């Protein structure tokens, strides 16, 4: 079992920035991957960004060049730095982890609202 706790969501104006954090209840050093998904009401949960144990990353096309995912193994935390935010980035953002055995766990989600 891995518990994940997200923080850092909120209301931001278009063009602004936010940094989301996801703290894990155990070491993330050996995790296969950690990532962020987002979901708006009535739609499926979509991948935003993920980072693998070797450090490689993968981003949704809609956020490339604006969002950066990173991990701090010493703090058991993964971050999502979001810049140049747009209204269409408004969603609930979920942190997720895949263990070495490919079990997946989710956080409770944090709301990000981009609006003037």
C-alpha cells in the first residue's frame, strides 16, 4: 500500500503558475513510475505527466513546454510545476504511483482552477 497526499492546488489567473506536490507514505526510489492525471466532470481521467524510475519523462501534448514533472527521492515527493496556465487546465489533478509490481495507487486529488 502507498498513500499519496497532494497539495498546492488553488485558483490562479490565466498565464500564472502553480506547483503541485505529492507526498508518498513510503520510499519512491524503487517505484516504476509516478505521475499526474487530471479529470473534469463528465470526462475520463487523462495523463498529464509521468516520470519513471530512471528519470525519463512523458507529457501530454497539451502541456509540453508549460509543465514540468520532477521527483525528490529523499523527500518521497513528486512535483508538477505548471506555468502559462490556461482556463482549459482547470481540473482535479490526481497523483498516482505504479509500484515495481505495477500496482497503481491514487491520491485524493487537488482542484486547480484557472480563471480571471
